[in-house]
C-alpha cells in the first residue's frame, strides 16, 4: 500500500509535521556532544547527522503509517458495527 504516491506523500507530511522538531533536536544534540568531545566538526559528522535524520524519518513514517492504518481499521469496524 505504500507504493501509492499520495499515501507516501500523506505519511511523509504527517511524519514531518509531528516529528520534525524531534529530528532537529536529535541532530543538534549529536553534534553538540561531538563538538564538546573533539572541539571540531568534519564531514564524518555531516554523514552521521544525515544518517540519523534518515533513520529517524524512516521510523517516524512507520509510526504514522501504523496510526493511519489503525484509524482506517477503527472506522471500518465502526461501520460494520452499525
């Protein structure tokens, strides 16, 4: 079901709306901790930050997809119960 472009856009939009600040905070925290330890940031840190963003976005999209499916299942069950 995730192959539909509109569903993918919906899940991506919902994930970014709910989790964007958390993603930015995680990247900021990672970079601040590295800066405090090494007093420098390099290309490896940029790679690590991008990896963290992609992992966080993937997990957020899975959570939103599950929420969307649960809402569809609940509405279908409510219609069947009528």
